[in-house]
C-alpha cells in the first residue's frame, strides 16, 4: 500500500507541476522579475545554452533538495522531488527536444496532440517581447483555434516588425517566423 501511495504522490506532483509551471511562466518569466533570464528564450541566441536555462538549474537543485530531505526522513518530500524530476525530464524531452529542436536529431509531428503542442508553443513565440503571448503551458496545449482567437485579440501581431532576414510573417498565414526561437519551429499552423 505504501508503494501505491508513494507512486500517486509522484504522479500528482507531475500533474500539479504543469499548473505551477504555467503560472511561473506567465507571471514570473514573462513578468519584470524573471524576464531578464527568460528573454534569451524569445530572442535569437548563439551556442548550445541560453540564459533561460538557468531556470532548469534552479528546479534541478530544488528537486535534489526535496529528494535529499525525503531520504533523510521527511515524508513525502522524496516523492515530491521525484515528481518534480520526472516533470523536468518530460519538459526537456517535449519543450527542448520536440518543440525547439535543441537536440541533434529532428522529429516533427505531423498530426495529433504533439503537433498541437508544437503549434501552441509556436504561437507563444509569435509576438515580440513578453507581452501579448498565449499558451504558457509546457505539456498542455489549448486548442489551436482558441489560441488563434486569443492571439489575434491581443493585437500583439499588429505591431510586429521585420528583421534583417526579411519581413516577419504571421503564424496564421502558414509562414515561418523569422526570429530566434520561433523561427526554428517552422511548419504551418493548421487546425
């Protein structure tokens, strides 16, 4: 019975982390306090790492601390720490690997939920700066049609500028984004 309870704590933590990560992404990372690190994720960067990766370091240390205190006897911190670690692994696989293609191999989903997840994050990167973004979750993606309406309603796309590489195209016309992390998402936004 103890194993079942411990497993449930891990699973509930993984699910709860998506809600927590969504709030942190929206209000901390896109807020004045956290934008200094997160900005690098919304701009073109050189090299393997970006300043935004410091958030992963913070959550890794937190997960390790929870697991350590849990092993020292503070129940259920070990299970919560493991749930945080599992969420971090899923984030790394889905966000860094599948969505942003930061791995040496490329996988582009052609249909289903994974395609919707990539499209939702592409729309998150469709605006300049931190304001007017949509879809702040990492593993949950709202329906693309709803995101299109919200993004159009923000007016954030109206003021978009071109770049040295040429004019920026709307994610609604199927064009690729000609900026930083958004550019590598590519593909068409379809329902």
